């Protein structure tokens, strides 16, 4: 757990803060103002709408990498909600442990092995594989949304998704979220809101760090309008030049309203099959040899297999040399998913994808 801020807000300062619903209302006003200002000139028609629709986008540095981005009323505006504020806001891979110690190289390698095991699991799902032929996948950023330890922070272009995480607490044992009241933590949380484009928000450097996860068949990242913000060791999200912070006071009534609007978490945290298997991978004391080979290929190409074998030994991991899967989808589960995808899932997705916006080339006098 990261260290809490040493300069806490006073009780009077907390009392003067807005609630999470006040923050969402202000964001809604900002969205309306932006749509009135730019909607007719930059984004014609219904090019950007509420959740449930997707647009093809390509990476800034590689136009061949194409993803399905969830659209929103205000494109290029992103949010992150936290029910507590930390002076050092870092992704789970680089956070201090309960004793306040920084993760070692062995800790980092251990978690990367787990991510590779997760990636191998994804490759066994037929619908995911079909989609991967047409859209690019970042399995590490996807793993972040299923509780594995990565170098990504979750961000979203949905204010309600961010508000949900900003006003709830997570119980790992039951895998459930609960609305928080004034007694939670220090009594306040934080919403991160990306700066407008003209003020240094959506720049090329930002998109180099911001990975579109978007539609990947599995429900959780899809429902969360998900993106992953990649960070380096020692980097602090609070110092990001692309985001501003808005503090709010916890209020049980406001938290309960947000929680109820999420259908008591089911809207944003659906219990799909991948969430169960990802936890199984995270908690297992075994790992396959194939995961180690994948990890060498992706992360440690300058080392040999003995390095990861020593990592496993020091962390108490047993290596399965027969490559018997640590976690796997059931046959009936895969058959049912493929049947549903073939009968209506594929067509439903195609209906949700927005047509490309035509760009007209104008002749300009020299």
C-alpha cells in the first residue's frame, strides 16, 4: 500500500469540499459546454456518443496497431477516481509493500511471469482470438483490469466509472465493492481529470502512455470504458502534466447513489469467466514453463532461463514442465461463448462500431 499524504486536509477544509455527485455534475456541465462549442464543427453528427459505441483508432507511433476505443460525449477527456489520496500515486507493480519496502527486481519478475500466464490463457479463447486478428490487444493493460500486478494505472473516459471507484472500497476476500461514508480513510477522495487539449491534455506524448483497451470481448474492460496509463518505476501520477486533481468529501448518501447507479457494482464489475481465472493465476503457487519462456521473450531477452528459474525458487513458485494449464476455460464455457458470439455477438459489435469520419481535403491557394 502506498504511503498516505503527510499534509492532510483539515476538518474544515474537508467540510468545504464538494461531494462526488457535485463533481460529476460539474463534469457534466463541462461536457455540455464542450459539445456546444465544438460538436458541430469538429465531430459532426453522432460521431461521439454515450457508452456502448466504439470507434477504430490507431496508435500514434504505429498506424498498423488498431484498437476499438469506447466513445464518450467528450473525446480525449479521461478520468481516474480514488476513494483515498496518496502522495505517491503509482501502479501496483512499483508500489511499496505493507512494510514500506520498494519492490525488488525479483518481485517485478514474479509479477511479469503471472502476466505471461494470463496472456497464455487469453490465447485459448476462440472469440478473443478471432477479435485479435482484426484489432490489437495489450494483454498487460488488460491484465490490470483483472487484478494482476502491472505497470499500468486504470483510467477511463466515463465519468461514472471513475465516480464508482472514487466512492467505494474494495473487499478482496469477497471480491465486492461497498459505498463509503465520511469515516472512510481520511474522509475524502480524489478525481483526476485530464486537461483540455488546448491546455496540454491530449498531446502525442500523452497518447504514447495511454493505451486503449476498449472492447476485448470480456465484459469488465468493456463496461469500464477502459484505458491503461503506462508508468515507469519512480514515476508519480500526481506529477503528470496531463491531469488535474479535484478533491471531494465522502458522503454516504452520494456514495450510495453512485453505487446504485452501477446496479450495485454489476454494471462495471461483472463476474465474467476471466475474472475468476485471473484470480486463480494470481493466487496459484505454480506456473508453466511456457509462461517463463514467454516472459524471457517479452521482458528479459538479455537473460537466460536460469534467471527466471531462480525467481520462481525464491518466490516459492513450482514450475510445471508438462505445461499443464494453471487456469483454463471449461469446454462447455468456450462452446457457449462461441455459440453466443456466432449467433448475435459478432453482429451486435458491428452495429456498435461507428463509421470512420470522412476527412475532406481542401485545396488552398499557395
